[in-house]
C-alpha cells in the first residue's frame, strides 16, 4: 500500500503466507488486523476481513466485516472503475461514516498515484 502514504503510515505482514495468497494477514497503522480471503487476479477482485480494529470497527462492536475491491474497465474503454465496498453486522451506525471516510481517502490516494505514473 505504498501508493497511500498519507493514509497507511505503517504496514506489518503477519506470518509466512505471501500477501497475494488466501490467508495472508497484515496489520495497518498498528490497529487494523486484516486477513485476505480472496485474491482473483483474473477477475481483478480481492476480498478481506477486518479481524480487529479501532472503535467503531473493533471486534467487540462489529461482526463479520468483509471488504471487497473489484476493478473493471470504465465505460467507453477508458479508465478503471474501482468498486470498494464492505459489509458487517453492528448495532451502532458509526462504522458507516468511519469506513466511508477511510475509503474516500484511500481512493483519493490511489487516483493521485495512478495520475503520477
């Protein structure tokens, strides 16, 4: 995630599974513990879980967090559409805005990185 230095300040690989293989684990910014559950290079799709995180997405507040990133060709054959969404079960709606703001920041960083290449 070197393309997002203003959002992801630290990334730690956990375990011996390579980062593109199912079961790979990492910790982002010392607080987001993620596990890769799908990496489909042919369909440009990945899915991951957040196993632990800060409030309001902590494992005490949120169950079954699933994030999905899907890339598709933009309309007219120009550009790439990035669909990044997530789902979870929670009693508190604060996680919606929290996740939205992170995704917006990450997508802004991705766009900036793509435009600079």
